[in-house]
C-alpha cells in the first residue's frame, strides 16, 4: 500500500480581504477617538493660557508691593523682568525679576500676551492681560482674558 503524503500549503501572509477589514476597523476607531483627543488638547491649551495669565497677574501684584503702582501699558510686562525706572528713588524699590523665567512666556499658540494699564473693563482700574486665543485674532469669541465676563473692546 502506498502512503500518500499530503503537503499543506502554509500561509505566509494576510489576504487582501483581511487587510481591508483591519484597515476599516482602524479608520472607524480613529474617526471616533480623534475628535475627542483634539478637543481635550484645545481645552488643555485654554486652561494653560488661563493659568499663565493668573501667574502674570500674581507677579504684577508682587511688583506693585515694591513699586506702589502697576507698570504703564508702554512698559508692559517687561517690567517684571527689568527695572523700568530711571531715577534712583524708584530704582531702589524694584526687587525683581518677578518671574522665574528669563523671558515673558508666550500663550500656548505662540503669541505674546497683551497688557493694558489702566484697564478698561475693571471698575478698580486694575491691569488687564489677555490672549488672542487659538485663532490669533483680536476681539473674537475665543480670546482669553483676565477680567470676568466681558470681551476686550477697542484695544
């Protein structure tokens, strides 16, 4: 009696149908998860900008304790790093730098924070700091501001 050996062909890869099914599943997962990840990144950037504005406001409070007034709009936030005064009397009261870093931070979108003193949105005429937000445009709905409830007008 003859014995027949049957050789089974070994599969060495995936079929086209299997590849298409896996690809379809990956596309479906990415389409469901992608927007959530992007949305949480945007929220994190907005919260980061709010935190930085709070930090800058806190640094300005320390500046006021020493200098007895906020820096003018022209001097801006640079007064937190360099002594803005020219005369010896006020120069001796500056006890900065008031920031740990050697430069004013930029907002999460790479733009400079805006500064104005006296502010136009506070009854107590405090300084105002704001970011143009993700779109980088002034006076839009995504601006992030240091004052409550209102958007910057005409600045």
